C-alpha cells in the first residue's frame, strides 16, 4: 500500500503556491484493487508523484482496478494525462480499469483521451538514391552559396550606408576606432609580413637561380622575382596572412559579442551593429592591406637581392639595374590594385561568420575556422580572376 505523505501535524503535504501534492494509495477491495487519487494533479505538482505512478504501472494489480478520483482537488491536462496513461498501461496488461468520482472532470479526461487516440503518422522512410542524393547535395550547396552572397551584399550595403551617414554628418565619426583597428591589423602585422615576404623572396630567388644556372641565364632570376613578387606573391601571401591573423580576430571579437548579447544590446539602443562593429574594421583593412602588400614587395625584393648576391654573385647594383628594365610602374600597381578588393572580401567574410556565432564556445570555434578557410579560398579565387582579367586586356 502506498501511504499518503503527511507533515508533522498530520495534514496533507502542501505543494507549490499552496496546492496539495498529489498522492496515490492502493487498497484491496472486494472486486479488486482500488487506487485512491488525492490532492491537486497539476503541472507544477505532479513531479512529486511521477515515480510512484511509474512504479504502479510496472506492478501487477490484478484483473480489476478501480481508480477513485473523487478526492482529487484541482486537475489540469498534465495530471489527467498522467492518470490516463496509467489506466491505459494497466488495460494493456489485461486489467479491467474503471473510474469513480471523475464526473466533474469528465470533459478534461475526454479531451486527453481524444488526443491520445489520434493516430500518429508513420515516419516516412526516404529511399536513398546515389544520383538524387548527389544532385540534392549540389542544389543545397548552390542555395548555400546564394545565401552567403546575399548576406555579404547586405553587410557591404549596411557598411556603405553607415559610411554615407557619417559623411553627411548624421552619425558621429569615430576616428579613434578606425585608427585603433589600423594599429592592430596593420602596424602590429608589419614584422611578420616583412619576415615572411623576405623568406619567400629569398626562396624564389634561390630556386630560380638554381634552375636557370643550367642554361647560363642566372641573371634572369631578377625578372622572375620582380614580376612574380610584385604582381602575385606579395599581395597574395599578405592577404592570406591577414585572413588568418586579422580575419580570425574579427570573427572572434564579433562572435564573442554575439554570445554575450552585446550585438542585441546595440540594436536595442538604436545603433546599427554593422556600422558600429564592421565598418571600422572593414575600412581599416582597406587602408592597411595595400600598405602591407607594398612592404611585403620591398621585403621580398630585399630577400631576393640578398640571396642572389650570396648564391649567384649578382651584386645589388646589377640586380636593381636589371630590375628597372624588367618592371615598370604598371607592374607594381597590378599587384597593389588587388589589395583593397581582397581586404573587402576578408572583412565581409569575417564579419558574416562572427554574426552567425551562437551561444556556445563550439559555435565560436567553428565559425572562426570557417572564416579563415573561406577568406583564404576567396582571396586565391580573386587573384585568379585578376590574373585572367590582366591576361585578357594584355596588361
């Protein structure tokens, strides 16, 4: 027998908000087992009796069970569902279940029974087909790319809108924010960019001289390094380095603010998150990336001059003289012209991924990784597009 919980005074135990906790008491009658249900069977109180109901469902109560509901105080759908589920479980085990004293709650019990009697549709088992699955994957990828493009255009548009408001005096210009981002993304990146470009220029010069030595044309390593460094390698590797260094930082910063709901707070106080968070970073990237690319070009040429002098005996004067004949001002600007577009790509992708961050650290790490991978891929793709464009116009 299940005893009714009592307090020290012997009265029924009180639940939340003055309600009486539900209880179940089993009693052996002449016609079978009688379950006396007492108390308030409400959503906020049935938690205390769920274990007892589960044990009762597992117990063999015989062939006849009467559920006495006459002493139930208040009842809602949660309590009615718990009682009806017990009755159905006992019926499935072969017992004949009847209700007593449930007339006042008959409508509620009828509604619960109708809900439980509704047939659930059988889960549709989708047949797998390699061809259709492959086409579906391609379609999903195309739609995903379209959504990414639309989001990127929205970010660019919002940034341009914010720039227009600043230029027309509708919004306060915050040069300190822009200068701070330029310092973090540009000035502090100079050492690593210069070192990387110096080593790359040195490697290209050494490998070029090694191969051209077989043809007695080591002097042409100057043409190789000059054109390759100024048109392609300098700006490309700089953009890749910035994508990994600054792009990931932008995503992490905006993503952390999104996790702490600071982005939502900006919207609540009437500020545009794109204008406040994205615009200064995007403008700083557009300014510093061409400058870093120019520094990378100089460092790469210095590395090539050093190695050519040591490895091939080409003096710096001879190297510079040959370089003047191999390149012109157009060669320099052919590489630097790519830098602002690469900066826009890096900033937009990093900001987009930062805005997608959810509420977990795992989400932040996932989107930071996606930001770096997407930025590097798009930078290389853009460089290829420029190469095709330059070849088409004969530049």
